[in-house]
C-alpha cells in the first residue's frame, strides 16, 4: 500500500483541480452560484466577479472575507485601475497582498504586457503566485520583497486577521492582536532592471513616498507613466514630510486626480493634497483618458 500521506496529498490535489474546473465553468454574473471552496484552515479558493479564480485566506477578516462575499475588492478603485491600462502595458505593483489587482492587471495587459508585483508578506506573496499560475497568467510574477528608497533588511508587521494592514515597522508596537514581526528584504524599484514602465500601483500603508523615491529613475525615464496610490496623510506623516513629498512630485511635473466612488477621476489641486481624507490618488504628467 502507498503511504497514507501520499494518498492524502494526491486526493487533495484532485479536489483542488476539481474545484478549479467548477470555478471556470460557473457564469460570472450568477452571484448566488459563485463558488467558494474551503481547502483547510489556511487556504480557500473563490471566483472573482470578473471570472478569475483567486486563492484567499479563510482566516482573513478583511480583504479575503470581502472578496469571498462579493467577488471584488474596492470596486471603484478596481474600475479606475483597469480603465487606465491597455493591452501591452508594463506594470509595477507594490503591495500585491493576495494578488487581487495582480490577477486583474495581468489579464488586462495580456500576453504582450507584463506585471511585476512585490509583496513583503511571504504567505500572501505565495497565494498571489498560485493564483497567477491557476489563471495561466504567465505575463506576471510576484516577488517576495518590500519596496523602499534604500535596499536592505527591514522589519515588517503582519496579521492573519487583517492582511491588508501589513506594513514596514515604524515603532516596536504590536498594532493588532495577532501581529507578528518578520524580517524581509527591501529593494528599490529602480534596481529591478525595468527601464520602460507604463503604470505603477502602490498600496504600502504609508510608505508610498519611500516606494516612489526608490523609483526616481523610472519616473524620470518614462514621461507618460501613470501612478495610482493609496493616499493616507496620517500614515505617510509617520514616515516623511508629506508637503515635501507633494513638492517632489510636483517638481517632476505630475498632476493629480482623486478616484471617486463611481470610479471617475476627479482633478484635485496640488495645494489640496495635504488636507485630503484617506483616498486613492492618480498622478500623471499628461491628461488621462479612462477606457
């Protein structure tokens, strides 16, 4: 007889393959029929509203729970991101989390495009990579790295129950009940070897200024580049001068838009940025056309 462990492993693979086949056959708009497969305490598989399969964490009360329930995350930002991309675009993403945006952006840019996503949490980076493989999105890769303005090892705070709040540690304080601090490698986007980049998405829990300063060369070499980032003045203030960051972007010629709750881009004056409530910001040197 074969060892029980091998039999169980083979059976588990068969279950997952069967689950994926059902996911792919289910009509996207049949929300009541959109499948969810619990594969154990550390893994589940669901289907996005747009049709792609996505691995999620059943212990995550935030992003995973909402994707399981609705089939999407941040609907307005999702639509804005996709409206700014076209087939063939080259994308950098910082803060991939489960890979929700990674999968959608890879699908949008198609085989002629490319997505390089960075996620500091090794558990989430692995889930994102598995989802890309399941959806046969060979034009995207996930790197288990943090992105900052200086390379080196940094402390990174993680949480299973609140996966979206992982962040580079500022003070040695546990912000969540289940917080854990790990050591991860940080890189500069400029050091990844991508000269031509069309689009950057950043969700780094207050480290957006450091991420973009680590991409100074990319921003300077690509005059038509578009950047979309989470904009939390409170979070960024704990790490840098927000007025200084705004002035730096303005000096490079960027103009700014807020992502509205209807996914429209709303122009915002540069002098108003420091007083904005938590939102998402688009920065571009050129006028933007949403597709």
